């Protein structure tokens, strides 16, 4: 794997992590009733388990 492809992969993973963070902030800004309607607390719990599992901040390697 070349250095350029490694940098490109890391940049793509970082971009995806930023997009996930932005989406999470946007959903958390919604009223609690709307968060419950879209199932946000359940989605957050499963996502949190993935983040604290064997994956890195940027995804699987």
C-alpha cells in the first residue's frame, strides 16, 4: 500500500467520522419527543457499543 493511498484512506475515514459527529449533534438538538419518535436513544446505545468495541475511531481496519 502506498503512502498516498494510506493518506487518502485516513482522510476518508476522518471525513466519515466528522459527518457522523455532525449528524449526532443535529439529532441531539431536536426535541426529546422527536428523538424518541425516530428511535434515537436506541440507535445511540447500539452505536456507542460499536464505538467502544474493537473498532478504531475511524472504522474497521
